[in-house]
C-alpha cells in the first residue's frame, strides 16, 4: 500500500474485501472466532494507509457474514489509527444492495443470496429423493449442480462463471451492479476512501472482467482494489499484484437485455441506473 501522501487528489479509492471465515454456507451465518480476528487484522492493516483527517466509509453486502466483517474491520481500523496517532472520520458499516452477493431464484422467496436459498433447496430435494416421482423443476436442478460442486470439493464460483444457469444472476449483471454502487458512492461520498465487505463471487467476476482471465478465488479478507479517477471515465483494478487500467462502463451504454423483456426474472433495482433507462 502506498504512503497516504501519495494518493491522488479527488481519486475514489475502494477496497473491495471478501468476508472473513464464516460458520458455513448452508445458512446466512456469522463469523467464526478466527474470522473475527481476520477482519480485525484487515482493518488494522488498512489503517496504515489512512491520512490524517481523511474520511473513511465502510459499506457491505446485506448478509450476516459481510456485515460482521465490516464491523470488525472498523474496530481494527480505529485501533490502528490510535496506534499511528492519526485522526479520521469513520462512517458505517452501511449495507448497500449494489454490493450483495450474486442472487439465485427459487419459488419460495424469489431472488436471494445462495446461502439463504439453501434450506428450501435441501427440503425440496429431500422430498423428491424420498418420493422419486415426477421431474425435478429446473431451478432445483441448477441449484443441485451448484451445491454438489461445493460439497464435492470443487469450485462452485468457477462453475457459476462458466456455465449458463437461468435461475442464477449472471456474472455480467453482477459486475454492472457493482459499478452502479461505485458510481453512487462517487456521487454521495466524494473524496472518501471506501471499504466494501462483500463476497468472493462478485469480486472474482469483477477481476475477471478487468483482466480478461479468471485470477482465482479470493481468500478470506483478501481485497480487490478499485481506483476511479475524478473524471469517472477511467480507473484501475488491482488484484494479486496485477493492476489493469479499465474504462468505467458509462451508464447510458449499459445493456438492458432481460430487463426489456416482459416478465423478466432479473428486474433491476428501481434506484439503479439500469432501471432508470427502462
């Protein structure tokens, strides 16, 4: 991390951090004791690059593991600032829908985080395995493929990024959603440093979009660093010692594919730039 004085004036700097170690993925659970320490340590490390008087805003995905990660990052950040003898305005954590995990659809609740859909998936699957009558619905088939990849020790995020699934939010839409959040923060928190606690799937999709290849799964509390220049037209994405210059996707040019179709399953948020173009 460069020294605080090296930061370009007016630059929007975003640390996109994966949540710390969680209790499991069969439920939207919180962090383990190790996960709490990981997040605190990440916040302490981030404090080394904070300038005296700088504004820091913590945001997170609306899940228990992301929110708890952001809370512990804040504590570590504040402890570090005291140690270095600096003062900074720290706000949050603030849950933001733009930074939620990729969504999956099931008939019980609709779109939600994969961990929040697991119980319905498991209950319906068990009924079919016990009775063994009739064809399984497509949403169940797709979720079963995803979760069996996870249970078998495979890479479910790579599967999501490479296999088209009609009941999973596509990676391209997730990347656009994250850019929607970045641009919103640029408008609402100009000049602030952003720390965003979120999930590995969106982070990996964002890095893959920037680099043109899949750089692999982020570890717990590992970060993808996004910098957006004051013009909001250009920026950089950094992950695992590689930095790639990117063009910020202009909102007027964002495709609307499924949103333009009647009865679309993946409707955009009413406040997002995607929805405003409909």
